[in-house]
């Protein structure tokens, strides 16, 4: 079809500002138009994948069933994957050149690795849920502890309430200690460069590989043996903090480095100080990355067993006081319960493992909801508070405008006491009009004097110029 443009005439009040050119259809002899396919997935690619997979499966089955004396699942999977890659390269080379073949093989390799990792994750999660489903189906597993339950008792008795409460309290205390210290240290490393900052960064990088048993031994030697405190959930939280702190500092340091320097320079140009810029520009810009850093630290500490075992001990009953007495956690409960030979205790242990994974997932979702907004984007509550503040400001400005329209109560003329010019002295007042009033900005205030600050804006009309203008 042909598009013809017509010259546009003079614009009028009723005519539209944008004129679309008329579309004239092509004649009967014009070739038909075909829509171009912009999709990256084509039929020949799908056929090549399916054909290579089917041929690889048949070839591997023939080798393992008739030729090779192997029957292990691991060897079968490896040979199947190698055969698939080789056959897929042959099929792609029939239609594409060498660079396209290499690109397709790299794409298949990357997708295969991603599928393998996803399968491993699903296998771990599914195995824990399947083994613990017998305990998870009972409500008492979430509402009771193990203080009055033995190895021979059925699954309708006992539960993991004490471990759930202990895990929440310990990780909550650890986050309350780790998040402020970690973010402050990351800001220090970026805003105060120097030899000391490089030394601290080196120590933090070395502590990221700190074994968990070393952190537990450190807190056990200092908090329990040296200071004489008892084993408690607080000691376990301190041990988890020692492990989580390097992860949070390192990840936050990398995220804060990615903040563009032009944003900070713009803040400095507007007159903001260094720490004001950090609080209002750097941290809000890196909020999503800082949330990821906290998530990584939480994932490192919430699943540890040995620090909790050394600093808190094992408790079969519910202890809601983290400062006094032993306190159980979900990883420690899993470790202790799966060591029993009874099937009911093993089911409770795998149920605790499934609860731990669900708790980690819940914490990740909450962290994403809190810190996943873009810089400057307000939540619903913040938007509601902003609207209420704007309404209060509008009412206050309306009240000021109403006071500005009130008549002069002094009885004097508005022109009395006006200056001859912007810098001159006040003119002589009329007889009986009272003492002259200086109406210039900064002049002495008195009855009938004009305000020296910004004039209010009455509604419905433009403001009158001040007498000294």
C-alpha cells in the first residue's frame, strides 16, 4: 500500500494539531505483503533440539544395553549429555555456519547448567518435604515442643515450636547487631578511604571464609568462659553475628561502589554535606543491593548448627527468654532428631528442615518487598502520608491567604507613609493621620505596617504589588 502526504492547511481552533496522512491501498497488481517474524525461536531449532535429544537417548540406551558393560545412572547421564551435544552440533551445522554452531552449543550448555542447578534445588527441597510430610500433616507439630515426647511416641505428640521460636529470636538478634554495623562499615570503607580502610577491607575479605566452628569457639571462649555467662540464645545470636557480619559488609561495599559519582557530585553542588549525601542519596540508590546483602548474610547464619550447639546447647522445651537458659533452633533440631533410629524422630527432623527452608523463603520475600522499590519510589503508606501532608499545607496556605484579605483596622490610608521610591524616606503624612509608618522591607513594625515577609496569595485574584515596589 502507498502512503500519500497532503500539505496541512493553517491550524484552526477546531482542527486537530496532528494530521495523519491518508493511506491509499495498492492496486491489484501490487505484491502481497508478508509479516516478518522477529521471534528468536524457529521451527527448525525446535526440531533440531528434539531430534538430537531423541537420537542421543536411543544411542545411549544402545551403548549401555548392548555394547558397554555399564549400568550406573551417573554414567548414563554423562554419556547422554555428550551424545546430545555432538548430535545437536551436527544437526545445526546442516543449516548454519561455524560461528552459529558455536553460539548454539554455548546456548545449549548454559541452559543445561541452569536446568541442572534447578533440578538439584528441586531435588533437595522435594526430598526434605517428602521425608517430613508425615510430621507436617499434624497440627501439633507447629504448636507443641518435645519436652514431654519420647522416641516411641507417635507423631500426634510433640512438635517443633521450641525450635521455631529459638530460630526467630536468634536470627532477629543477629540481624539487629549485623545490619547497622555492616552498613556503617561499608559506608566507612567507601567514604573514608585510606590505609586503615584498606586494612579493614582486607580483614573483612579474610573473614568471609571463616569456618562456623571458629566463630562458635570464639563466642564460647569470650562470652561464656571469660565473662562467665551461661549458654543462651543470646550467645548463639552473637556467634551468628560474627559469621554474618563479613558477608553483609563485603556485599554492601560492592553495592555502594556502584552508585554513580555524578549523583553525589550533584548533591554536593546543591550544598549538602558528605553524610547528608550518604543518607539521602547513596543509601536510597543502593537500597535493593543492600537488601540483597542482608539476604546473603541471613542465609549464611540461619542454617548453622555448630555455633548454636557450642553457645546455646540443646533444649527439648520451649524457652522464649534468649538471655537465660539453653535454646533450640531448627538446624540444631534437625541435626539432633535425624540421629535417632526411630522413624518418627527422623520424620520430625525432616519436618524441621522443611520448616527451615520455608522460613528462609519467607524472609527473602519480606526483604524483597521492603527493599525492592526503585530509588524515590514511595510505598502506599508513604504516599498516603504525603497526601495528608499536602492537604495540611493547602489548608495552612488558604488560612494565610484569608488573613491577607482582611481590611486595615487602623483607619489610615493605604498610601499614608509610603516612600517616594525604593530607597527614599517615608513621605509626610496627612494631618491627623497619626505618626508616619515605615513600610519598607526591614522597617520598624507598627500598627498598619505591611508585612516584611513573603505576601500571601489570595484566591481568585492576583496579589497587589507592595507599596515599596
